[in-house]
C-alpha cells in the first residue's frame, strides 16, 4: 500500500509539472488563503489550467492529434469517434476545444463550448438573475463560503468536484462523448445531488415517479428530447430543465430549503404557475394544486419547530451558557469584525456558513436538525416521497426534544456553579482518560 502511495505521489508530481511548486493562487474572496490542488486544473480550467509544456511540442492539425492520441489516449479517441462531434457534417476535431499548439493547450470553459452552442450558454448565464443556488454561480458560492478557507484541505478540495458545474460544461454530458441522452437520465445529476443536505437521489427514487423510472427506465427512448409526450414519467432533468432549458432556477420556490420563504409572493406565484404547467403535461390540475399545498404546509410546520428551537439557543447565548462561546473560538480568516465582536451563529438567522464548524455541542445539534433532517424532510415532500418526509420529521421531533433536555442540563450546571474550565482541565473526562490509557 505504502509503495503504491509513493508511486501515486511521484505520478502526480510528474503529471502536473506546471502546477507543482509554483505560487498558483486561489480564486474568490479568500484567494490569498488557499492554493489550488492539481485537480483544480480540471474543475476550474479557466482559472487553474496550465498547459503542459514538457513532453510534446508542435502545432498540429486535427488529423495529427487523432493519429498520435489514438495510441496515447485510445479511450478518448474512441469516445470522440462515437460522439455527435465526430459524426457532424463538419466534424468538431480536437483543436476546436483544446487549441492546436501543444504547448498552449487549453481545457475548455463554458465560453469555449458557447462559441458553437451560444443558446445553451446564454440559458445557463441567464440563471444568475434568480440568485443562489444556481449552477451558473456554484463556483463562487463554494469558494466564497467562509469555511472554505478554514476547514481541512482534504475536505474543501472536494467541494469543487460538485461546484465545478459552473466552470465546465461536461458535468451532465461527460467527455468525450458529450451525449445528450446521458444528460437526460437522473444518474447524470445524482453524482452531485446526493448526500445528507440534498438527498435528491433517495427522495426521487422513493417517489412514484422514481419507482417507475427504476422499473422501466432502461427501456425508455433516451434519444428523445425532454418534451411533453416523450416520457411516461418525469425525471430530474424533465422537471428541472423543462424542454432542455439549460437553467434550473426559474421555478425554484423553496430553493435549497435552508431558510423560510413566502411561497405566495408575486415572484413565487409566477414560479408556481410554471411548476403547475409542468405537472399538467401528465396530470389534471388538482394533483399539482394539492401537492404544492401539502408542500407549503409541511414547510410551515417545519419552520415553526425550527424557530422554537432557535429560541432556546438564543436564550442560552444571552445567558452565556454556550461553551465554547464565540470569543473562545478562532474567527474565520479575513473576518475582522469577529475579532472585535465575536458572535455565535444560530441557524440561518445569522449566516449559514459558520453554524457547524468550531461550535459548541448544542449548536452542532441544532445544525444537524436544521441542515440534515429539515432538508431531508423538505426534499421528501418536494419529490413526493411521503414516507421519507415522515421519517425525517420524526427525527426532527427527537432532535428538538434532545436539545430541550440538553439546554436544561446546561442551566442546571450553571445553577450548581460548575466551573467549566475546571471541568475540562481536571474533570471526569480528562482524568478518567489519563487513568485508563
Ligand atoms: C506526437 C504525439 C501527439 C500529438 C500529435 C498530439 N498530442 Fe496531445 N498529448 C500527447 C502526449 C504524450 C500527452 C501527455 C499525455 C499524458 O500526460 O499522459 C498529450 C497530452 C494532451 C492533452 C492533455 C494536456 C493536459 O494538460 O493534461 C491534451 C488536451 C492534448 N494532448 C490534446 C492534443 C491536441 C488537441 C492535439 C492536436 C492539436 C494533440 N494533443 C496532438 C501526444 C500528442
Ligand atoms: C467538444 C470539446 C472537446 C473536444 C472536441 C475534445 N475534447 Fe478533450 N476535453 C474536453 C473537456 C471538456 C475536457 C475536460 C477538461 C476539464 O475537466 O476541465 C477534455 C480533456 C481532455 C484530456 C485530458 C485528460 C482527461 O482526463 O480526459 C485529453 C488528453 C483530451 N481532452 C484529449 C482530446 C483529444 C485527443 C481530442 C480529439 C480526439 C479531444 N480531446 C477532443 C473537451 C473536448
Ligand atoms: C466548433 C464548434 C463546437 C464546439 C467548440 C463544441 N461543439 Fe458541441 N456540437 C457541435 C456540433 C456541430 C454538434 C452536432 C450537432 C448536430 O449533430 O446536429 C454538436 C453537438 C453537441 C451535443 C449534442 C450531442 C447529442 O447527443 O445530441 C452536445 C451535448 C454538445 N455538442 C456539447 C458540447 C460541449 C459541452 C462543448 C464544450 C466542451 C461543445 N459541445 C463544443 C459543435 C461544437
Ligand atoms: C457537477 C455537479 C452537479 C451536477 C452533475 C448537477 N448539479 Fe445541480 N447543482 C449543483 C450545485 C453545486 C448546486 C448548488 C449551487 C450553489 O451553491 O448555488 C446545484 C443546484 C441545483 C438546483 C437548485 C436551483 C435553485 O435555484 O434552487 C437544481 C434544481 C439542480 N441543481 C438540478 C440539477 C439537475 C436536474 C441536474 C441533472 C440534469 C443537475 N442539477 C446536475 C451541482 C450539480
Ligand atoms: C456531492 C456534491 C457536493 C459537494 C461535495 C459540496 N456541495 Fe455544496 N451543494 C451541492 C448541491 C447539489 C447544492 C444545492 C442543493 C439544493 O439546492 O437543494 C449545494 C449547495 C451549497 C451551498 C448553498 C447555496 C445557497 O446559496 O443556498 C453552499 C454555500 C455550498 N453548497 C457550499 C459548499 C462547500 C463550501 C462545500 C465543501 C465543504 C460543498 N458545498 C460541497 C453539492 C455539493
Ligand atoms: C445540469 C446538467 C447540464 C449541464 C451543466 C449542461 N448541460 Fe447540456 N444538456 C443537458 C441535458 C439534460 C440535455 C438534453 C436536453 C433535451 O432533452 O432537450 C442537454 C443537451 C445539450 C446539447 C444538445 C441539445 C441541443 O439541442 O442543444 C448541447 C449542445 C448542450 N447540452 C450544450 C451544453 C453546454 C454548452 C453547456 C455548458 C454551458 C451544457 N450543455 C451544460 C444537461 C446539461
Ligand atoms: C416531478 C418533478 C420532479 C422530479 C422528477 C425531480 N424534482 Fe427536484 N423538485 C421538484 C419540486 C416540485 C421541487 C420543489 C420546488 C419548489 O419549492 O419550488 C424540487 C426541488 C428540488 C431542488 C431544490 C431547488 C429547487 O428547485 O427548489 C433540487 C436541487 C432538486 N429538486 C433536484 C432534483 C434532482 C437531482 C432530481 C432527480 C434525482 C429531481 N430533483 C427530481 C420536482 C421534481
Ligand atoms: C411525464 C409525466 C408526468 C409528469 C410531468 C408528472 N407526473 Fe406525476 N405521475 C406520473 C405517473 C406516470 C405517475 C404514476 C406512477 C406509478 O405509480 O406508476 C405519477 C404519479 C404521481 C402522483 C401519485 C403518487 C402516488 O403515490 O400515487 C403524484 C402525487 C404526482 N404524480 C404528482 C406530480 C406532480 C406534483 C408533478 C409536477 C411537479 C408531476 N406529478 C409531474 C407522470 C407524471
């Protein structure tokens, strides 16, 4: 294992000579606080790709690229040969995306693709007007998150694997086949849309629509565009990229689900109408109406409960019962205000970015309730997986009770005059461990 590890390191150093050792900089608000890893060359090529200059020099025609790469990277050439790019009347050869000078090769950005697919690029760009979350803004959203510059490198590097959806066009139709049929399937989305804060995969697969897809999907004609009449049941892209529109935000009312919103605002009413029109591809209007009423009412219940728990935490804060308190935790880099005015962060109320890292146990408990259970319940409802929504609400109930009990315990220890510092320095935990190690 260890030898394999060394070999990997040597391989990485050989493979990315351009990045190794040079003072490459990060991007975004905290650019000075992080450095790109070799993988960032792929995830944000516009910012981090450095052409490889050592091995092959020369300016080549498309045919020459193909000839040499058929031996060097046969998989790439094979995929390209079966792609629409190869089969087009005027084939889209390697230099169209990479350039023809081997010492100045580029990795394509959305703008590179947009030169030939302007409508798709424009649709993705248009998404920005709906704000966060958004595919078009995903990269800046990740690198501008305060914890991005503060958490262990191994954890934050992986953020960009998903948030790179903004900076390259091969997330859903992968290179080098660039196959629209691949992008229409839920599997194209769930590489990123999975995991506790966004269990879109599980909730969809547990819905009536998802069950139908799992049973019959392999026989559907995926070469057909995402249009009314072409598919017996909807999938992620059918619902969120209506008619193949390359943006996912024009219907989003509850968005990520991390804060309460008013679903009946003028703007949201328009978005809801778009949802209803979509459901009407296959259902009578009542189905959509009932469905969205149930979603809004579930959300309102969840938020009532979250606010009640936030109240408990805010009271603990004002009674100085949170330990460590904000002044006992290191502030985030560049957050100069926090060095003079440290503040605990509780829920969305005071900013999402910091609510789960460097916090006291009870704050973390609330984070888990708000970020995992609440978001799971929301997606369960939004995707028609009623059983899952119910399960997540049971979890929220249990978590709310446990937070209440813990808050009482904290009050009690204060009443008894327990010395917190002493508890850590000489308390049961420390001394017990020393005696038993
Ligand atoms: C004489 C052989 C040869 C020719 C001709 C050639 N390449 Fe390469 N290419 C290579 C080799 C060798 C590598 C390095 C492979 C590796 O790192 O594993 C490479 C790497 C690449 C990479 C990856 C660069 C990176 O930063 O990782 C791209 C993209 C590429 N070539 C595109 C092209 C294009 C486009 C053409 C035609 C304009 C072309 N190649 C012509 C041999 C060739
Ligand atoms: C339609 C655009 C397009 C065309 C045409 C194209 N590529 Fe690529 N290529 C890409 C994209 C996108 C990437 C991924 C870059 C990234 O991850 O940021 C890539 C990556 C690569 C890489 C890096 C290795 C890897 O991990 O995949 C090589 C090598 C490569 N291409 C070679 C070729 C060769 C050879 C051809 C011609 C047969 C070719 N490409 C044609 C878009 C294209
Ligand atoms: C030089 C122009 C050009 C560039 C650059 C280009 N494409 Fe294309 N693309 C085409 C053409 C031409 C077709 C074939 C259209 C047809 O067959 O009707 C096509 C087809 C496609 C398809 C449809 C495949 C299908 O299954 O129907 C996808 C997806 C695609 N391109 C994605 C991309 C992406 C992503 C990039 C950038 C990495 C890119 N293209 C760069 C010209 C280009
Ligand atoms: C490479 C990873 C990746 C892939 C693949 C991907 N997404 Fe996303 N998606 C993201 C990220 C990251 C965000 C959140 C961005 C942010 O922080 O603003 C997001 C956000 C969204 C949103 C929220 C928009 C809003 O306004 O609330 C929807 C809907 C969505 N994606 C649907 C899809 C669908 C449908 C697919 C498949 C066709 C897909 N995504 C494929 C990474 C991905
Ligand atoms: C497995 C893929 C994945 C990884 C890894 C990932 N994200 Fe995300 N992230 C997403 C998706 C998908 C969404 C949007 C979900 C939705 O809208 O329901 C999202 C949403 C977000 C949002 C909320 C956007 C908003 O405005 O509401 C932020 C901020 C964010 N991610 C930052 C990060 C950071 C920082 C990391 C690394 C610590 C990270 N993400 C790791 C996929 C991922
Ligand atoms: C979130 C997933 C996702 C991302 C990111 C994405 N696509 Fe697509 N793409 C799809 C889906 C789904 C289809 C099939 C649409 C349909 O059925 O009409 C598609 C189809 C296409 C097609 C062929 C269909 C057509 O008529 O145009 C092109 C070209 C294309 N995409 C280009 C791009 C470009 C350029 C980008 C980057 C700006 C991009 N895509 C990013 C999901 C995506
Ligand atoms: C039947 C249509 C449908 C299908 C299929 C579907 N969704 Fe959704 N999705 C919704 C609805 C409705 C919402 C809640 C929207 C709202 O509040 O406006 C939602 C919410 C979301 C959100 C939060 C952002 C937003 O748009 O509000 C993301 C991200 C998301 N879905 C991703 C996915 C992914 C990934 C898949 C496939 C695994 C999928 N969805 C399948 C209908 C669908
Ligand atoms: C492309 C067609 C299609 C679209 C679009 C569609 N559905 Fe469905 N829906 C179906 C089919 C087919 C079933 C029955 C699945 C089964 O059980 O076999 C179904 C079932 C349902 C059910 C019954 C679930 C159950 O447990 O019996 C509800 C509720 C529902 N859909 C809501 C919606 C909503 C809300 C939308 C819009 C956001 C929507 N559907 C969009 C095809 C569609």
